[in-house]
C-alpha cells in the first residue's frame, strides 16, 4: 500500500496531502540516474586501474615470461661472449705464437660492439628494446665466430706447412752413430790435412769404414749427384726447400740421381774417400739460404740431451779435418 505523506500548511493551519508535481518527480529520477551513471563510471575506471581483465592478466603473464626468457638469453649470450673471448686469446697467445704468426687484431673480430659496451647496453634496455639488443649482440658474436673459424682454418694450414717444414729440416746424422764415436772433425777453423794450414771447415766429418751407408737427413729432391772436381769427390746435394740444402761428400758410390725425391733416413750412397780426402769418411754440410750452418745443431731427432752435449764437445775439438 502506497504511503501518503502530509505536510502542515502554515497558511491554512491545516495538514494537507503532499502532492509532488510530475516535473519534480522527473527531475529526481533523472538526478538519480545521473548519479548512478557517474558512480558506475567511477567504479569501472577504478576497476580497470586496480584490477586486470582476464585478457590483460594473460598478457601480463606472457610479458613476464618473455622478460624472464630475455634475461636467460642475455646471460647465455654473456657466457658465449666469454667463451669466444677465451678462444680469441688462445688463438692469439698460444696457437699463433707456436707457428710464429701475427695475431688477429681485435678490430677484425668485433667491428661494432666491444664486450663492456654490449653489457652496459643490454642492462639499460627496456623490455621492448631488449630483443633488438640481444639480436645485435648475437650478430656481433656471429661475426667474431666467422673470423675465428677463418683463423682456425689458417692455423690448420700452418700445421700442414709446419709438418712439411719439419720434414724438410735436417734432423738426423748422415751415418749410423749409435756409440757417438764417428765425429772426427767439427765445423769451424781446422788444420787442413794436406796443406797443414788453418782454414774454414764448413761441415762435419764422420769417420766410418768404406761402404757404410749414408742417409738423407731430411726430405727433399736430389739437386746434384756426381763428381765435379771440386775436392768433394763423389758427392750429393739435396734441396729440401725452405732454403735448406745438405751436402754429402767423398762417397765411394752414389745411389741416387738428380731430380730424385728422397725421404729422411733413405740411403743415398756409401762412405768412401774420393776427392781431397785422407781417409774413409763422409763430409756433411748444411746450407740455409746459401749460407753454411754448423750441422751439429741439426741432430735433435735422434739424440738425447746428454748425447747431444757429448757430441757438441767432440765437434768443438780443434783437431785436423779429413779433407
């Protein structure tokens, strides 16, 4: 039942029925609706500010996951940077020093970003910029690794060349000398056995019975084999490459011919006393770029340090040469 309201009219001094005009009712209804709308709008705004919608919650969770992935990726990149840096240091300070090669300059390995700049850059990035920073760092690492790969290919070639160089370097004695008793005269100024004057003796004399095998001391190609009347008698010259040549003089008989390729330890002739010689022996010389070198320093392949010290003292003796 609808309540009826009354009010006291001071003019008529009576209680009269309260009648609200339609216009007032309409204004009240509109005012209520406006207040409700404003209140609802405020609630919605506060809700959007303080509470996430289901879609926003998923997006926020996805963004957090991506951020964590970026952090992990960035840490992995830093680890890779350290590994590449270690490889570069080993390349410069170990591998290339072994082969006496110039180190690769850092500018050739990393042309855009250095390590510290990369770290500072990624640490200061916003989430939406981190992907680009990581991509740039990975691109830089790719460049450095490409240069490093090329460097290792060069080192591999150096290893092959080094093997050839070692094979072409005189490294053994030209005759079997297990008891180290066959070095009769060393390199340097010695008394000439014929003229009895002091003159330069450009090699080592190994005394041995006639017919003792003579061996090539390194890989090479026979340059000369025969007797040219220069005092060496029957002799052989082997060109080993890399500026090295060896000479084997006073042979009884020669086994090889010019142009023939020989290996270290392969027999090239027999000990004799042909030419200017006072007894059976092989006169052995080592030449580097046309210069005579003391052969005593090229026996590292078949002697212990103690044995080398022993023959070094024997070769230094200022005795008379055999030729």
